[in-house]
């Protein structure tokens, strides 16, 4: 599989609380989902997180329902990159911007 075969097309919502666990839908070109990872990466801090999904969360090999990772310790909105990668390093996708905002504390 070449790197150009992983292509993100759309995401349902490109924001999440830093607490994570929010359900999102990602649409991409049809692909082989084996060994696939949804990787979130903050270039400034070096933080990396992974979207959580199971094989049953992948529909028609192009629609992923996943939950966002937690991004602890942020105090302001933080823009990160989100991309698809094969765990063996054989392929990666284009990246899209994704925004985490600090978890709100209820008084």
C-alpha cells in the first residue's frame, strides 16, 4: 500500500474536550483497515494520542467511528494534527487540524 492510498476526506467535528472520550466520525477513501491507527500529534509539545476504535467501528472500509484520546494538562485551546497511519509504517495519510480545549470544571 502506498502512502497516497490513505486519504482523509471529512470529519464530523474537529474539536474535543481535553478529557477525551468524545465520539467522532471520520470519512476517508476506501482502504484496508488492518493495522490502522488514528494518530493525534502536537508538534509543539511532542504529545501523541490515538483515537480508540474497534473493527466493528469501521464501515464500508471508509467510515470510522472513534473516540478521542485525552490530552491532559492543557490550559488553552490547542491545535494538533490528526492522521491515519499503518502500525507497520507502510502508509500514512494527509493530516487535518483538530482542536482540543481544556476540560471545563463545573462549580
